[in-house]
């Protein structure tokens, strides 16, 4: 008897995961746009801005 044990994600779960990931990336990008200059200046004062 052959039993297929491979299960895949349903399209709904995949869509919800992708949407949640997109929202997280959008919020991170918005935070970088709003505070990017301050982050860069604080890194420059610490001498590690060359990492970016």
C-alpha cells in the first residue's frame, strides 16, 4: 500500500503568510524612510557608518 505523506501548504495559508511578510517589510521600510538619516548620523558618530 502506498501512502503519500507529502503535504503542501494550502493557497490560503501561503497567501496569508506572504501578506503578513509584506506588511512587516513595509513597516520596516517606512521606519527606515522616517528615521534613516538619524540612524546614519548616529552610526557616523560612532564610526561604523562605512558598514552601510
